[in-house]
C-alpha cells in the first residue's frame, strides 16, 4: 500500500491505543450481526441467534481478537502485505473456503468500529489511511486464491 | 431486502438523535468519501472540494434532507424518492458502486458522532436503510 509518512505515523499512533481484544471482538461481532450470512463460517460457535448473543459470545470475542492481532501484525509490514499474509491466504482458500468479499466487509466494519471508539479523533485523513490498509490486507488475503 | 418493524424503529430513533446535525453529517460523510475513495470526486469536477467547501456543505445538506425524507416514508420509499430516482438514472448517472461508498462513509460519520446510540442492531438497521435507499435511487438505471 502507498501511504504517506503522515498517514503511516497517524495510523500507528492510533493503533497504539487500540484494545485488540475489545475492538477485535466488536468488529467480528458486528460483521455477524450486520451481515448475517457471514455466520455461515461460524456454525460451530454456538449461540448467534440474537445481536446480544453474538456480541457476548466468548468464541466470537476470542476469534475477533485473533483476527485483529493478525491485522495488527500486518501494520508492521505495510510494504509487504502479500508476503506477510501469504500463508493465511492459502489457509483461507484451501481450508476455510472463505469468499474474499468477506475480507472487504470485515475491513469496512473495522473502520466503522474505529470511528465509534475514537470519534472526532478518527479524522477523514485517518480514515483514508485505514481504508488503504484494510483494502491492502483484503487483497493480500485473496492473493493466493486459486 | 425488507425493513422489519424493528429496523424502522431503529432508523427513526437514530435519525431523531441526528437531529439538526443532519446537514453537517451529510457534509462530513461526503468529505470522508472524497478523501477515502478519490474516484468519487470524478462526479464533482465542477465543485471546490477543499476542506470546509461551501459547495460540499450545500450538497451535504441536500443528501441529508433526502435521507430525512426517506426516514419519514420508510413504507413508501420508491414513491417518496421517485424524482431523485429519475434524476440519478437520467441525469446524474452515478455508477451504482458509489452508493455503497457514500453509505459506508455515512455509517462511519454516525458511528463517530453517536457512539452510544450506534449499537449493533442500529448499525444493522441503518446499513439496510441506506442499501434500500441506494436500490431505489438506481432502480430506473435500465
């Protein structure tokens, strides 16, 4: 991804304040609530019957944290997202069979969650930087699909 | 996609919270969209798109007023938005992909300004609402 120096530093400064467990859980939870068809990958997660059940589901929270921690790793390798996510890309294609459209959906939900948590601090400039990153990560995760 | 009674309640409650910030939120959503998704600027080559642009503020108000009208006519969206639908189909011809981009930026704006009200169910209802409006606005394209 092509980020200016300012974008990179803004992005990193915000990420330092992110509670990966909280935000990861909320992002994944909201994905499952707002786009219920995404639940197709998580039938083994137990009760996803109501928005409340989803948001409080411990498996959702745990998995959300895992996903966001991985995303956070990606932020350290913005010059080589494809390389960084190569193995995960193969996994999502060959084992998990996840349509890459879902990465784009989750990326945008993450942006909305960051906006909710950081309010005014999540300026249009910061959003722009994060939109570039979520698009880059989504593309990287789709890169090894065949 | 159908708006359930619960969706309609959520949408109306959320929009009431927006109150007289609607025009500001509309303008902010546009600013976010132009910055995050530069291709959207191609429809506004005749606008000053700088920060605090009067034209963007004016257009944000237009968008917000249309959404306010839509909120008041959730059961009859195609009818209420018919003129706007004609406008987008025959004059503006904005590619359908762009409605998703503006909708997303509207959600980001609402989330940033109304964090406590923007619960997951409300988020879901508003996403459906904006998708419904987008569908109506592109319904006469061909």
